[in-house]
C-alpha cells in the first residue's frame, strides 16, 4: 500500500512538522514501506488474543509522593524557539 | 409551555500532593517564579519515563469511596491527544475507559427533602501549563503542567441552578473533609464546567446541549446557569434552534459562543504505554475505606445528637470544615458549661456576628484574628453578666480589628454592665424627665411604651445597662407615679 505525497504532506502538517520537497519524497517512500510491513503483520490471526498496550505483565509501578529537584529555568528553556523573560514565547493561540 | 432544565457538572480538582502526578517536581506552584517546577517528564522530552504518584491514587480512591463509587479492580491511564500549547507532550495523560471510580452518588438538599445526584465517574489526570495571552503572542509557564488533577463527572440529574450550587458546595465540603484538595474555586484548585439544556416538562428528548465554561465562583455558576436556561427558553419559544456549542461566562452577566461543537474533537485516546496498569486489591481499597475521616453528613448528625443543635444550624456549621472545627474547639475549651445551652450560644455567635465580621473583613475562618479561646472568653463575659449583648457585639468587632482580648477591651473602654440599681436610678430619673410623652402613654395603658424608655436608658449608658434591671426599675418608678 503506497502513500501519496499529498497524504505525507497532510500528516506532516498534523504533526506540526515542516518538510521540504526532498523530505516529502523521502518519507513517502519510507512510510509506504512501513505500511507494507504492517500489512504483513495484519495477516497474523489474532482472533483469540486480547488487545494489550503493554508488552510485559508488570502492574502497579508507583512512586512515593516526594519532591525531587527540578531543572534550572535555563535548562527548561534551552530548546524553546523563543522566550520572554523566564517564559516560553509562542505564536498567539485562541482560547 | 413549561420547561425543565437538565444540568450535568464536570468538576476538576487539583490534589494537594507534595509532588506532581508523574514526576518529582513540586506541585506547589502558587507564587513560584515561571518555569521553576519543571523537569524532562513535564516537558515530555524523548526517553523520559513517567511514574504514578501513589498519594494521588489514594486521594482519588478516597474521593471515589466518599462519593459511593465502585472502584475498578483494574484501572489504567490513557493518552488524550490534542494540539494546544498548554500541553508540552502533545497529549495529556488521563483515564478513558477504566476510571478509578464509577457509578457513585451525592445527596444534596435538606434532610427532609434529599435529592440524589448520580456520579458517572471519578478519574485521575494531569493539569496543563498556564498560558498568558499578550498582544500578538502568548507566554507559557509549565509549572502547573503535571499537577495531579481529579475529574468528577455527574449524571445530568441536576434540575436548577440552585441544585447545581448545592451540589458544588456539598462536593467541596467532602473534598475539604477528606483533605485531598484545598478545593478553592477562586484560586483554581476547584473548577467547574456545566452542560445545560432545557426540554418541555414530561418530554425525555434533549435539546441542544450547551457547555458553559469560565465560571470562577459558586455565584458565577449560579448566575451563568440562570442566564443560560433563560436564553435557551427564549430561543426555543421564538423557534430558534438551540445549537450544541461551548459558551463562556463573562462577569458582566452573559454567556458568549466560544466554539461550535459540530466538529467533535477526536482525541485519539489510546492506552498510555509508559504506565503499567494499576490493580487495586480489595485489601488496599478496604484499607483506604477504613482510613476515611468523618464526613460532613456524619458530623452534621453528630452535632444534632451530641450538642442538641437544630438540623439547620448543624448543616451550616458542618458544611465548612474549618467552621465546624472552630465550633468544636470552643465547646472543648469550656466543658463546665451545660452542653445544649452553651452549644447553642456558640453556634449563634458563629453563624451570626462572627460570620458577619469575617465576611466584612473578607477573611476565611482559618485566618480569623479571633481565636476560639477569645470568643469563649467573650461569651463568658456575657454569661457572667459582666457585659450586655449590645456591648459584646461592639467588643467582637474590636477583637476583629485589633486582635485584642475581650476582657482587656472591656476594661480599657469601661464597658462593664451596670447592674447596680443606684447607678441606674440616676439615668432613669433623667430619662423619665426627658420623655413625658412616653411616660403618659404608659400610664394611659400602653405598656409597650416601656420598651422605648428602656431603649433610652441603653442609649444613655452606651449599651451598658442591664436591660432587665432597667425595665424593672422603670416599671417600679412608673407605678409609683
């Protein structure tokens, strides 16, 4: 099952990723290949197997309610595209 | 045509844990400088692993039990995906199809007319970052993101804005008794969204359901829902279609369209792969059940039986946990006094003058400058006949403003009650001389004229005269005349 370039552009838009034409081309091939692999997985008969989101039988992983140190403001904002004082600055959003 | 109103409420409560829901950052962000309570988990950086705060789970189980919910043996977290910059990760960790508690109930209204509101679910999730909107751009403070947030959803069993308010007051009271949240609406630790629609009485069909947001006080909820039921009624009568939409409450007294709901959000919920499910054992649940403190309803009943208070006084006193604690401190301070009389006296002061002083100073009883022992001493001064009720009210007001001791205030201002006949005789002589009209009214068979004369005596003594003694002395003088 092959994806179209339009579909890849749309997915990139939904994921808020900016792709140039070369990248769209590249990911169209790669994503189509991934879909093909899943196509193969789809053929496995899973009728009697309950769906799961966990790969292990682990349950009840909890932690005590204890405060640990946070990052410094500089570390928090290190990846921010823009800042104002100690705030992250972003484009206007409408509530 | 007669309409009925159908309301369901969704309440978000910040839990009073020390750390956040899935990481060790401090959850106490009030007053913190921006972005100082933030770690890689809060930011959703690649490779991080969130871990569930056991105290937040316990608080949610406590709440679900107090609301008579059944607790799911196996519960889990899910990702709720949406694009809005209040989420760093692009999703909120919430609970979708296996909430911690389901199918509970909350009873509202007075004992003789209880109404049951069904609780759909109680689940646990994380709070989001705070956005500050500026001209042309927005600022993000991530401190709040990840604070444990409990959501309590009611069935649409509520039929009026009054019932909605009663529900919220009762719910807040239970949360405060449980000690799981400060549950303060103005500070944002208790938030309410409402779904409201109207329908002709007797019909089970629902019209367009409107979600109302942005209500920051109990009064705002009441006003917004009253406004909205009237707006919908008018729209229905004039043949308009009531659209399914989200509206925001504005303090000037109206709701305005925020967004239409034609395009339902697709949150693409899926199980959170980073968090293994929770299996809550019967033993654990029973342990939490046993640890539940006394709840408002039980305390109300106890106040009636132990202190002989009326159901109404008990209800008002126990709704606010801090008020009920204050009341019991007063009772414990003076065990020598006869219980029902003394309890009634304390209750009257707390529900009357005391609450009045709190309200005018806009302070919470927790921060009252008048501690229980001081109020007790004030009441003792009255009981011992040292001051009159009228004086006591003034003294209380001064205790509120200066934080002083009632006895010191009474001494300093010379407010001791005049219970000495000789001292009062002088005043009475003057009052009789200055009010010949009232004197002759009394003598011509209008006994109520004496009340006016007693009032004059009180006025001249600035409230210090013992009113019974004054009335006695006055009537004796008048008989003689």
